[in-house]
C-alpha cells in the first residue's frame, strides 16, 4: 500500500515536471520576399548579413531580397495591387506610407511582434504614428528628424552667429552666397517632397499646419502665403537656379560637396560629407530649426520613423515575423545602425545608451548633433501628422502638388495667391478621389 502510494506520488511529480517543459518549437520554414530601400552599399550589406545569419540558423527558410529606391518602391507596390506582385515583408518610406498601405488593405497588424521585441522599448509617439483603429501596423526600425545644418567655418570667417530665426537665416544665407558657395539650395522637383518640407517648416514655426483640423489642405492661409514668398526669396537670392528640378539626393549633394552653407536635412548629412569632402567634416554642425521670432519655443516640424511591415499575402508569416524580430537583436541592430551613423538613430530607447552603439567613432564625434536631432525627434511628427495619422498627410507629400506650385510661380510668373489656390484645389480633388 505504501509502495503504491509512493509510486503514485512520484508519477504525479514527473507529470508535473513534464507539463512545465515547453513543447519543442516548430521549425521555421518557407520563402520570404523582402523589399527594402536600403540602396546604399553599407546598409544593403548589413541587412543582407542579417538575412544570411537567419538562414544559417533556419535552413528551411529562404529570404529573397529585392532593393528599390524609395520612389520606385511606392510605384512598385501600388502597381502590385493590380498584378499581385507584392512582398512578404518590406520597409516603408515613413509613417505616411504605412497609412497608405493600411488604407489599401495590404498589410497586417503586428502588435504581437512589437510585444515580442519589447513594446516599452519603443517611444509611444513612434508607435502611435503607425497605429490605426488600435492596431499597430508598422515596427519602427530607425528614426531621424529634420534640423538645420550649417558650415561653422563659413560662419566664423564672416563673423556670423548661428541663425535662430528665419530672418537671421535668410540674412546669413545672403551674406554667404559668394565665392562659389550658395547660402542655401531650394530644390523643387515634383518627384520629391522638398517644396512641401520647406513650406511646412515655416508654417509650423508660426503655429500653423498645411492641413486644417478636418484634414483639408491649407495652402492659402496668410501664414502659408507668407511662407511661399519666403522660400521664393531664398530661391531667387541664395540658391542655384537649376535646383528647381532637383530631388532630395541632388539637393543634399550640394552640401556634401561644400557648395551650400546651409541645408535642412537629417543626420544623413554627416556620412554624405564624409564620403564627398572629408576635409569639411570637422566644420559640419547642426541646430534646431529656426523659429519665427526670437525666443519662440523649439518645435519639430518633421520627424520620420522608418518602419518594417508585414504584408497580408505573406506565404510564411511566422518565419517572416521571426526574421523581423531577429533584425532587432543587439548585434544585428547595432551593425545596421553603424552603416550610417548619426543618419539612422535607434528606434529602441535602450540602444541609445548601448556601449556598442556609442563606441562608433562617428557617433562619438557627433554626439552633440545626435542630441539635437534626438530633441527634434521628440518634438515632431511626420508632415501633417500633427492631426494624427492620415492618408491626407501622406498624399500631401507624395503627389508633388506643392512643388508644381512653386515651379509654376517661378517659371510662368503666376501670382502666388493664384498658384496657391490652384494647388489647394488639386489636393482637395486628390483627397476626395483617393479617400472617399
């Protein structure tokens, strides 16, 4: 009797221990097509290295990489809505494109993936910009924000202080337009968003927005008209004429090569100068965006959180999500950020104090600039997202309407108020057609 009882007790204990041991995880398998826009060599190599490591650990998984520029990527996936040629996972050009994808019904919510990586590791603002109807549709991969870049050597040689207001910026840009250097470039290709970006800076600094509270376009307010005229003056008096057709890369290259004294961009400026004019790197500095008046509070007119997304048609969703989570493992993540130090700042809060991240020589050299960009990140949102995530905000920057407006004024002599009204009407039509 006692032996039987002892046997039963041992059996119960063994069963309990067995129940506590997790079942062996199912082996991952399947093919993953990953579309990304990391076209530069260092970033492409870093993301491919991570994919190779993942496939070594999971031999039944194949990851097929396809690389597209940001503009080509948008065209590619929109065409894929008709052809069915769509990826399993991809990057997106900021939170605005995520909203477009959600509106098209092509990507899946990923709250479980965010929880696995660590929800509290991301900023609430970054997650909220990728959230619709309570669902998280993107995982922030890295962050950056627009700030004012300047050449310290040029300012010192001309006894100029770092501008803090738009008037000071304009006066300094005028003074530095000489000796083969332009004060600032104003680039306006309809294939990019720079005209919208500049105008948004100015309007935001005055407490306004390019979208009304009802998300209708707002290009004809007194503040917007003032901003249009301001940037036209900068173009006329401080910028190369040919920049009327420049895209973001063409535009930034002017600063990279030492041909402009000021520029408005993210931390990618550092690597651009390092690769083009290493002799000027020591003079590259940045500041928060100019304010309307001296003493006005700091603001962040444009913050970007570049996300990773999971597509609805993913053939192996579990393997796809596992690979996305793998990209955030410390070694993989820091390796990727190191591909463009200062340009790509961590979306994970704990990585900002990570020893491996901080050990990068460029991160160490530009720690003051990183602090300024980080402040701008905390203050801002994507253009138009000051009203919350919306498709209207995405179309505001992706359709080239504001850029065409500037070109119309410059090329055809159209009055500012007339051109602004036409642009506003075009955007209204696009919003009504694409959304309603």
